[in-house]
C-alpha cells in the first residue's frame, strides 16, 4: 500500500490559542427565554398526553 506524506506550507512557529471570550449578555437572556419556552411546551405536551390517554382508556373500557 502506498503512503502519502503531506507537508505543510505554514510556518513552524507555535501559535498562541485565542483567549476565551465571555458570551454576550443578550445570549444569556435568550437562553433563559428558550428554557422558559421549552418548559411551556413540556407542560402542554404533558397535559395533552394525559387527556389523550384518559379518553383512550374511557373508550376502551366501554
């Protein structure tokens, strides 16, 4: 099997990694809004699922 060796045309000097950046405040607020929306969706799904199961159980028991 033939091996291919690649050479880099970039310099061999080490590059410092970028400093970590704190997320902007609006992104944090957006995350909180998203969590709130997901909680609302979860509540609706639980309620609808419970209603569906109860109506199915009543129909099946008749």
